[in-house]
């Protein structure tokens, strides 16, 4: 599972994390990639019963002081942890990696081939100052190249990608975009990020883009698999929290929108030997 939880501590954060916690309990993922964790969101999630089922990637004191950071959780012990800061980042972005051996916790006779897992939040656009396309592409290219030494790699997270603005995601031979690979019939497209919740994005001289243009397939899994096969992927649908925001003009209510658990939707990927 990968999920950008939205680092807004000021927006009913405990209620939102409870809802995301429900997604974890429903899907029971073996590995979780979280983006935009804050120290307070970390504390909230540590209070949930499912947290004890996972090993957590190391979090440095420096990261705990940052506005937000990424973490990885795994039911299987992680080895060879590393966090690599991008040289092209203006906002301190990095990617995490570790190795896991599925089945190892059940005994060596059931251990399977190692998998390198990795997550990131690539450089996000910040219009009108900069959309950071070049930085984002360079970061993706670097991370994929560095991870390619592994035989089996699952790299998931918030790639901050906009298919109408960014170049095609850099995938060397042997790599695939899991969504495109598994949803080839009809070329099904499903958004994972709604920029409606990011103030001023998509606005031009007071005019805003249509709702359909505010939604992007920002989050994705890209994989290089030698000993495993892609089986299934799905978007975690967002039903809303039952909390509505209303836009008013004088004494009239013009619009009403329902708050979601995050400005992103999560993704779940299943792979099998």
C-alpha cells in the first residue's frame, strides 16, 4: 500500500488518520509506504493497534524536525535501510529503500526471493513560481537507476506526476508502471490526487480549471520483477468524512464540498511469486 496522508495537522488530523487507519485494517498490507508524515501524525498512528504488527524504517532527528517526511512499514523485518537525499531538491526531498525477504519470519524453508522496497515524494509543482518538471524528472530517473541493481524492486509513492505536463515516467528496460500493466484493457485511468485542496493551484486570474483537470495520477507503483508477478492493483476509494465546507456569497450558500481523509487516494498493489 502507498498513501500520501496529507501533512495538514490543522485539518481534523486525528479524524482523518482514523479513517486511513481503517484502510490499513481493511487491506492488511504486508508493506506500507506513507508520505507526508509529520511528527504528530506519527504519534497518532503509533497509537493504533495495527502499528505493533509492523517494523518501521528509521526516522532521524533531522527528519522529525522537518515539515513532513516519508516512512516505510513492513510486517517482514527490513534490512539495508538507506535514505538518499536528491541533489536537485529545493525542498529536501529524498527516497528510502530497504530489503525484505518474504516468508523469512516463518522459517528459512519458506523464505522467498528478496525484494527491494522503496518510497519517495518527488519534487512537487509549486505554480506559478515553478512547476519543477526538470527536477522531478531527474529525481525519478536517478532513483530508478539506483534501484535497478536489485532483481526484484517495488518503488511506490507520491511521484507528484502530471501526465499532461511531465515527460513519460523514466522506466528502463525491465521496469513497468503497475497500473498501466494491469489495467491495459481499455487503458483505464484513475486519479490519485485532487489539487482542488491545494490553494491557488489551477487558478488563473480568478478562473479555475474544471474539476476533471484538477485530478492527477500522481501516486504510482513502478516495478522491476524477476521472481515475482504483478497480480492486482486498486485505488482506495475515498468516501469522505461527513464534514462539509461551504462557500458563501453575501447571505447565500453557493457551493458545498465534503472533506476527504487526504487530498490523495491510496493505492494497493499485490504481487505473487
